[in-house]
C-alpha cells in the first residue's frame, strides 16, 4: 500500500449495461491489494449466492453495494471507491449504464478528471457509449480511456479491437478531448488492467492502471482569475469581518485587487487565512477566509473576483441543461437555482433545441424530459455573477431545484451571457401604481380563484365583483373561458400550454393591478408552480389565492357545461381531475368549501378579506 | 509533520461542506461519537469557522455502554474547545432494561442508538445532523450522498437520492424532513490516521495497544470495561495486549491483538492489515446487506 503523499486523480467508469464496469473496479481493488480478508470472505459467500462467474469471484458484487442491485445484477446508482498505487491515489465513481440512470453518470462526471469508457468487444460502440462520451465532454472532462472489454470472448482478435477504436474515434472527432487512450482488456481475468498477458502480444501500449497513473489532472484548466464565492461571513467580534469560501479559478495573493460581484465594488485582498493559518498566497481548491482592505458589505452568494479579470454579470444566459426529473422541464416554469453559493429563481425563457446524443443533431423540442440534454436561454430573477463553464467550472455550473418537492431536477453549464440582458431596461413611468390606486380610494389586488371545473369559481367571482361594484370599487374580472377565447386562443391543454396560459393571465392581471384595479381571476390553474409564479410577479400581499374547494363528485354532479361527461367518455383529453392532475394550494389565503357554502356566503367571505386589507393600510 | 496535497484537498472539501451546512440549515447539529473520525470532524469544524466558534452544538447519543475512557475523553474535549454538548440517552430504553447482553446486539442498537438518535433530532428539531461516516467503510455507504436526504420518518431511500453534482449541495428540506451531512465522505481510514498524525489530533488511547482485560467469545475479543458484563461459568478475563480499530459500545466492539502502542505503529499496522475496520462491529455481520437495512430505518 502506498502513502497518501501523492496527487489525487478522480475518474469515473461508464459504458453500457453489462460492459463490465463494476468488474473492472473490483479487479483494480483486488489487484492493488486493497481488499481485506473479511471483505474477500463476504465476496466469496456472495459470489456463490448471486455470482455470474462459474467457480470464480464475481468482482462486480463487491462494488454493487445495494441489495437490489446485487439481486438484479445491475448497478443502479453511482458508488464511490478509493484505492491507491505506489504512484497515485484514486477516487473512482462507478456509474450506471442504464439510460434511465444517466443523471447519475452526469453526477459522477461533474467531479471527475478522467473517464474510463467501457465497450463490450462483442457489441462495439453503442448508443450508451456515445451518450456517456458526450456527457463526459459536456461536463468538461478532458481525458478519456476507451477500454475494450471482454477481449477473451472474441479470441483476443486484434481486428475487432481496431475496428471498434476506429469507430469510436469517428464518434468523438468533433469533441476535442486532450488525451485519449484505447486499451484492449479482459476485466474478468485482469488482462491489461494491471498486468499484461501473452494473449494480446499485439498490443504494446499501457495497461489501464499505468494509463491512470500517468493521466493529467484537469483541475488546472481554469481560464479565469481567482474567484471566491462567499459561503459565510465570519464576524466573531466587532474588529473582524472575514469572508469564508473555497477559492477557485486561480491562486489569490494578499494585495491583489478585487471586485465584489455582482455589485461591482472595488477593493483589495488584505489577508488570507487557510487551514494552515495566515498565508501570502492560496491555491485554487483551498478553503480560505479573507479580509478586504475596505469596509464594504459583501454577503453569502457574492463572489469576490480578481480586479483585472471580472466576471459576467447578467440576468440571462445561454446554457446546456441536463434534465434529471420525471417531471418534464417546461419553459416559463420557475425553479430554484443554485450557482456557486447564490440561490435565486430561474426559468427557461426559450428552449432552443435538445441534442440527440447519438448523432449530435439538434432537435426542436417544447419540453425537456428525464435524461434530455437541451440548449436554452435561462433567465434569473436578479443579476448574477457567473462565468462560462468552459472558463471556470465552479462559477459556471448550476443546479435547478423544484420549488415544492425540493428535488434536484436539473444541472446546467453556462455557455455565455446573452447581450439582451444588458439592453432591456424597463420603461420607467411617472404615474405609479400607488398614485393611481389612491385616486380610486382602494388598494390594488389580484384575487385568484383556483379550483376544479364546476367548483363554483366563476359563480363566486361574479358575486364578489357585483358586491365590490356596489361598494364603489373599481374591478375587472378575468375569466378562464373568456380569456381563452381571445388572448389565449392559440393555446391548447398540454402541460406546456397550461403553463403559458397562466403566465399570460398573470401578466395581464399584473397590468390591471398596476392600473390600480382589484382584479378577479377565475381560472382552474391546476399547478402550484404557476400560481406561485404569478404570486412572485406581483408585489408582496397583492396576490390573494382563493381555493374554491369542492369534491370531484360534487363538480361532476354539477357539470354545468357537460365537460366531465365528455371527459369520462374520452372525448376530451387532459381534463383536470380526470386524466390531468390538480395540485391543491398549500397556503391559500382563503379556502371556500363550496360543498357546504352558498355562493353568496362564499362571496361574503372574500369581501371580508378584501375590506380587511384595505382597512389595514 | 507536514500534510500531503491529497490531505489538504480533503481538508478543504470537508470545510466547504461544514460551511454550506452552517449557511443553509436553520438548526444543524454535529454528531459526536468520540471515535477517531469524530476527532477529525471536531478538528475540521474548529478550522472551518475560525476565528469564530462553530455555530452549532455537538450531540452525543449515549447508550450508557460506551467505554469509560470514551466518556472521560469526550468531556475533556468539550471543555478544552469550549463548545456546547448535548448528551441524549433513550430513557424509555433504559426503563425497559434494554442492554446488549440480554436484548441482543440488534435490539440494543435499534433502541439505544437509532431510536435514541431520532428522539434527539425530533426533540431539538434539528434539520441537519452532521456525521463522520466515510464511503470506504461499507458498501451501502459508498453510494450515499454528502448531503443525504431523510424523510420525516428519518428514512433513507437509496433508490431515490438527489443527484449531487460538483460541490453544489441541495440543502433544502420541508418541515420535518432532514439531511444527514457527511463531510468525511471521501476520506479513507488511511487518510484519517495520516491526518491525525499530521495535525496532532488527540484520540482516545483505546486505539493504541495496551494490556487490557478481555474475554474471548465467538472468536471476538471483548474487553471487560466494567462489572456489568456477565461472565460464564469458568470464564476468566485475561490480560492481553490489544487495541481497537473502531470505538462503540464496549460489549459490541471487539479488540484486536496488537503491539502497536504508538500512533506511528498503528499507522504501520493499518497499512498491512488484512481485515477491514468494521470487522469488529458485531451489528454489521448479521447479513451482508444489514448496514443498508439499518440506514433505511434511520441508523447513521
């Protein structure tokens, strides 16, 4: 065993299912003597129980950690393994071959310096080989080892190997990897993994382990000056104000000029503290706490960058996006974004195309499905400091998080800032909303009635409007059906169209509210995400969500337009409540149980809420 | 002794994780189990927030069966560092008389560790528990995320883990849900010992060989740490030169025969040993997938 006094290489193994990734890693661990006696004993036991190798040890069982995987003989999640040779320490990510687990491969690739791509000698380059090579490229991996496995099953035939390698080189011709090695192996028997055998005397290159030991580390590929995304502000007492974070991009030296982004405040580096104590210079990758020469206000999410090598500051970028959720990405839908240490809200303003990973062709698309890779324009709700991913991974990568489940649904890499972001400024108007509303003696609001078809939204909204009118308020009612016949007549009922439908409702409601009116909106609006998008469009407290709650049975019984009957017969598709979901509000300002309440009583409750707001003002 | 570049990278990565936890969670807590990994965690957390103190308390789940020296070591550490320590014991379990001898290792571990941990997390409404688990310890740990999501029942769903890319950790949870954070995910046992040596981190002397009273049961050496251990007819504790590779409840943590009385000797021994460190943990060996089972139920 080696000492840890060596450079560390992070790599991942990928390829199609059953290409032998886990076997290769098990073999590397076994041959580098990293298996303990008790682990070997368990392996022996398991090999007899689940193993696929007659009378031998099934190394894949060692790596396939989860019970389900061992039973099914496939790897379903990324597993990390650690081993070392006298030359180097390694962290290896074993990633799944099945298409539905591609997101896990991207996960493994995001921190890797090198990818080992397994190809089954009997099958050659297949879809997954191309897909995984492309993902490795997309995530900025510069070095590839193509391991053509199971050579024992093709009689160690050199022409098989040569054909596969030629085919693979054609696949990656446009991707521009810096370092490529192709090696014929048998992971099962260890041939050309750690030792060379006579069967392939025609191959005189490096073994897999030798290739790994000599591969360059890609962490030095950053093309920017230093960046320090602020994680926390350290204020142990009045005299010390330190900014703690992990340095990236390039080394930082005391006295360097610095800019706090996105604000653009200029200063310089006064001191740097690392885990070793106070230093003059710190390298990228080091956790530091710095103090600045000027007493300025920076906080978590800000990025302190080199004064001469500033960052992009923008609210719109072009990015590559890998989708990782069963729930498709819909343009316009808002997601939580995390970029370096900054959290924000982001949405895809335009999906330009998806990439067919087999042909690299661009395909027009309206949504991104699980495992799709798309190129899109991404908008932020604020100006963000960032870099192109190709210039600096740490400040060019981001994840998207679902606003309700908090699942990580997407991962992206910034290509460049869109110029449009700088040119587009809002028209500043002299008369403002407050002035207009005051002249009418009211406080603008958007009363948003949501609920199933037939729940009584329009009935209650109409009653509320006439009561408000009687009290002298200025109102406007936007009704689902009316707007759909005009402004939104180009939209259907797919999920993507429903999102756009609500976005337009929201924007129109916002304009009317800006005019000072009390706007009543009656629309099914089945998705929480879109209702909250509208809430965010408006000022605080301006959005009042009224959940018109009636059971599906009641709505179907009422069925004022005969729609449920038609939906049940299959004449209408994507009908909310029948074959399209309705997501009930979690924090509605008001819930009206119209199973129990009369329309007039329900309307009175809404009026009471509106009047209370006006009085509070 | 200077640190390798490799250890410096691991150190910075761990500090980054501590700072993300501090910034993003409302009520984090640092699980402190007194072992060598906990000692490294504690050392790193002091560095992560220096010159300030760590912004969260320590939590020790005390089964009442830890080695006596561990408890003394714990109290000294906390005093030296000046940080808050919460000690929690499952009182219901104590009242029911749960213990490792009569109840068996599985029930004892479930009630006094797993259930006790859930109680302590719920009681204090902690939304993130930081632990010292490493991916090289065990197969199911190898697949666990750095920020490992737990539902409102503290359960881990290995097939539905959040993808974790770059160092962008998704720390968002809804009320009742929580995250187990593992800053030492990428460290190996070897790295831990080398770091302890390079940084001069104190660890309990149970890790070094000494003459200790032991009894041999089912091929495992159990130290007689106090008189609660029931001795069989004719069973006599013998003094043997032993040390421990991991520390837990003394009746459930087997010693190994060793002559490594110094840290250097321990490191040399670790480099050539033929068994993994968890081999001395009885609860891991019920069946091959048993760690994954326990983790799904909320075990750390």
